[in-house]
C-alpha cells in the first residue's frame, strides 16, 4: 500500500459558496474542456447521445430541493462535488501500486496513470465518490486542481487558477492555500463559517463549503406591491399611442 508524505504547510484547495452557486454546470464543462487535453486527458465519453450516457467528469453538480421550515422558505441547493484533496486520503493509502499519491509540496492528490492497474480500490475507499474510472483506458482519473495550469508561467498570473474557478459566472468557486490563515480563502472560510464535507469520517478534506445564507420568508400580512403607474397616452405622439394600443391587446 502507498504511504502518505509528511503533512505540508501548503494546502491548496477550493472553497465553494453554496449560496451563490446556481447549478449552471459551467465548472463541470470547463473542467472537462481543459483536462481533456491536459495531463489527465483524454476524458472519454461513452454513448454521449444515447439513452444511458456515461463518461469521465471530474466535477459533478447535484441539485436538491430543501423543504420550507417555520423560519425559512423552500429553496433549491446546488451542490458541486469533486475531489476534496484530503489530508489523510484513504484513496492513497489503499493503492497497491503507488499510482494514487499525495504531493508533499502542496497537498494535491493525483494519479500516476502509468502505475494504475484499474483495480478500483481507490474508488471504493473514497467516501465522496470523487474517483472516475475510464473504461476506455482502464485507469482511474480524478480532479488534479488543474496542476498543469496553476503553475504554468506561460499564461497570465490571474489565469493560474483551476478551470472551474475561472469559468464560474457567479464567483461561487474560490482557489487558494487553505493552510495559510492569512490567505484570501482562509479568511473567507472564517468569515462565512465554511465547513468540510463529512469531517466525522476522519479524512480531513481540505476543500470547504460556505453554507447558504438565511432567506427571508414572505409573511401573510406583507404589504402588496404598489400598483403600476398609469401612463397618460394622450401626451404621446401618434406612433407611440398606436404601439401602446397594440401591445395592450
């Protein structure tokens, strides 16, 4: 089995804001686009236009309907899921060939496909369902935090972020060093009460989720919206009066 390196001070990871995620899947699509041609490629699809499509996706977005409570209205929760780059990942220690490993310098968990035998032990060990098996290549794949992008000095520094972070239209995804308490992501987690996913399992996931903010429920006695202001069409020119009549039918 594979041993873990000594804990690193640098812990690169993602912070995902469940309050602003709209479930658009831009993160999943951009991740697939970048990684299909990167070090983790190809990300193959099987029967993409068939009745039961499947394929390799490092990012998956799940949506849930949350029932109303006495203080909160019903809402839809969009929950993006990918590798959490745990500090003590079971997917690494269970690997019999050393293909699954954790980098000592930044804590990123990766797969060496040249060593992978496709035994799927890592996918069974991961409680978060973050491993993706490529039936075409016979190897396991996973989120790399776009390691071939975040350290790429040939692209502008502002773009040296995971593809999912760059693509998010609502800025619900943030990237940085969660091992540095002074980093922007660490301060965001502290300010918003960010939480790890299922910490009781003991794998110490690095990624954090920011919970939804409280919503304001409408009350039965709430004042009605003001009536729409009436337009004095007599003051309009003939063309606009005709247009008003046509649109009011």
